[in-house]
C-alpha cells in the first residue's frame, strides 16, 4: 500500500514537472520566434525545436496521466488547456496583429452596428444575419470601447478555451470509456486545423452548436427495453436500425431523463434562446443544429422532438423574412448547388490544391489529417460497444449539409468542423474501446498479454503527438500571406486617414488588415476579382490599371500570396508598382512591409 501511494505521488510529480517544463519551453519558443522571417510554410518556419520539444512534453504528460488507474480530472484539464495554448495561442503571441482579413472586416461590421444601432441593409450576405455583430456591439459598449479591434488578436485562443466546457459535457455523456473521453477531446484539438475560430459569427455559432448538443446528450439517455438486451446477430442489428424510424422513437418515447421538471424547463428555455441566437447570426449553423438534433432523436438521445421543429422554423423563418435581402434575386446561391456533389467536391477540394509546391503540400497534408481522423473514427465505431449509435450519427449528419449547399467552396471545411468532436471521440475509442453495452462491437477485442495499459498509453501518445505536430504545421500553413505586420496595419490606417468618403482603395487580393472602418462608404477593389480561379498576372495588371482606384496598397502578405498561391513571379509586385507609376500613381507612404500609392489629380 505504501509503495503504491509512493508510486502515485511520484507519477503526479513527474506530470507536474513535464507540464511546467513544457510551459517554460513554449514561452522561450514564442519569445525567440521572429515574425519577420516567416517563410512559405507559414508559422512553422519561425518555430524552433524548443516549441516541438515542449509540445512533446505536454503529450507525454497527458499519456502518463491516461496510464494511471485513477484519472485525475484537474490535471487532465490543465494539460488539455496547455495543449490548446500550444496549438491556438502560439500565433496570437508571435504575430504582431490579428491575422485573416475577415476578422478585420467583421470588426468593421461590429463598429457599424455600434455607431448606427442597426446593420447596413443591402450590403452583403453576412449583414443579413447580424446577430453576432449586434452581440459584439453590445460587448464593446459594455467594455467602454467604440470598436472590437482589441478582441481580434486573442479571440482564437479564447474561443477554443470556451469550447472545452461543452466538449467535456459531450464526452461524459457520449457513452465512451473515461480514457477515450479525454483522449477524444485532445484529439479534436490536435486535428482542428480548420481556421474557423477567428473573430467571426461561425466561431461563436460553433460554440452554440456544442452547447446545444451537450445539453441534449446530458439531459436525455436511451430508454432500455428488455427485448433490446443484445444485438449480436445481423438480424438483430437490422431490426434495431428499423426501430430508429419507428413512430415511438420519432415521438421521443425511447429517451428518458432524470432531470426534474424545473431543470427540464430551464434547459428548454436555454435551448430555445440558443436556437434563436444562431438563426439570426449564421447561415449554416442552425441547419447543423437541426441535423444534430435529428441524429439524437433517432438514436434515443432526445425526448422532445418539438425542438427539431422549433430550430428549423426559426432558421427558415429568418432566412425567409429577416434575410430576404440576401436571397431575393439570388436563389441560385441558396439552391444552385443542391445535390451537385461533383461540382461541390471540385470547389471544396480540387480547386484548393493549386499554387506552389509548399502550398500544395499544406493542402494535401490537411486532407490527409482529416482523412486519418475519420478513418480512425470508423475503426473506433467498429471496435466499441455502445448503448446507442448517437456518435456515429452525429458524425454523419453534417454531410447532408454538403449535399445541399457547398457554402462557397467551404462546405467540406464546415462539415469536418461540425463532425470533428464526435469523430475524435470515436477515434479515441479505436484505442480505448468500451466493451460492454447492448450494441456489441463489430470487431473482436484485441488484448495485450503484458502491460496492456502501458501499450495503449504509448499508442495514444504517439497518435496524439503525430496529429498535434502535423496540425501545428498545416494550421499556420497559410500564415505567410494571412498574417500581417505592424507596417501593413500602418499603411491601411494611413489610407483611412486620408481617403475621402465614396472613393476606392485598390488591392490585388484581400490579404491585408483592412475593413475595420468606414463600412458602406469606402469601397475596396480587388484586382483578382471574385471568380473561383486566380487570373494571370497580365489579367490582374490590366484590372488594377483599369480600376483607377484613388489609393492602392501593396504589402508583403499580398506579395507572398502572389508567389505561393497565384504562381506570379517573385518580382511581380515591383512590376505592378512600376506599371502603376507609369499610369499616374505616385508613392505617398512606404514601410518595410507595405507601400501606399496615390493616383495623381487629373490623370
């Protein structure tokens, strides 16, 4: 007994030392990272060995904790948060200002709502779902600010940390083993290269989505019937699937709850509020919630089928009335890709595998990471026993969205994001499968005769570290042109300070920190146009010269985009500046990473 207590104490100390050492190494790594030296591979090009050593220590500490007979939730939460800091906080520290032009544009929308008290009508599709921007305006007003710029840089780290609470609730109610719960949460973060956590309505709405599923899975559980004791034979399995669409199941009679009436009423009120908030703030998430609730209903994890009708009515009602400015005259944008799977796949995958060798490598590895996660999830689904197949259905449900709407070429990204938490729990079940439950595993159990727990912990650590390292590389793979310097922000601020209302500012591509001011009065002209394909340099040059924008901003991020994605020659931006000078433009401000040109009066 004394030896066992001594061993446990020593293990606890080792985990604490590893975690502390990892944090120190991360601090050293980010302090020595030089943003100015970022290369075509993005963020990883400025991260040294210190970062990856620290990341490895976090995973080793996590695997050691999974090895213990009694898991300690406090340590696991701390290690998971440290993993989140490594994966999602590193860029926030290293990059001087917030990355992604869209985050700056969304800050501009928030500022407009704050200043005018309402969204700008007939401006663009995002303003047809103004809920998140209105919430942002309320938040900055509460903070005593007039804009959301202070929120942009750290928003990805904060929102990822906020995801942790509903993920913990989902994992605990999912029916997987306790070790698979924690490993699944870590795998979700370690495979989440999908950069949808920037300052945006979709980041907030993914939190809504997770909270909804967490409340449903926590509130209801399958009602076990004596005749459903075991499904060992194929006939029993097929009968169970037929039962999924029986009327009693669709009425919610196969789900039960231990909550009191008051608890359930409070939960229903919170769910209704989340449905409404999502319906007025994002185009896609309400339908993902609808499909998720449907998956829960047919797998006996939802006892109130009215909730499905409520979220659907709110989503369609807002689309029909509140967002009429979006779809009126543009119904093809809503239904044009309906069941056009080949076209959707091309816009979501084929058209993205372009550009330089480094860019194609990043895209290819991103696809492989997602395929590996879903492949491991399929293995986990076959290895585990379960009370219901809710996780499997929650993984499959978002794919219906892709069949209906390609979402401007980002449909598969959103499908992978909505399916990710549940796929990660299934992937963890491939390593730590639960072996008891009325639904028996498809694959036989594989046991290790000697040190089984050690072997599984090593396997879990290797898988987690492989995904975490790969995600570090590919998540920041576009940062060479999606992240910005102080000089680039200064150039944009110079333009805002000097350009008259109603004039145009010209850029080659939307890769600079612009859009945070003068929404509706300042027009940004993009030389590459809005088409799905990138024009040649000569076509882009003709477009820029023909636009005659009052100001033109050239910057390092656009230069990197031209070389990495568009395939323009290394000197393309210099050639463009020379051509603009010949067309009446002159340089009025210059920084090391940005140049501002002004069209001479009368030209």
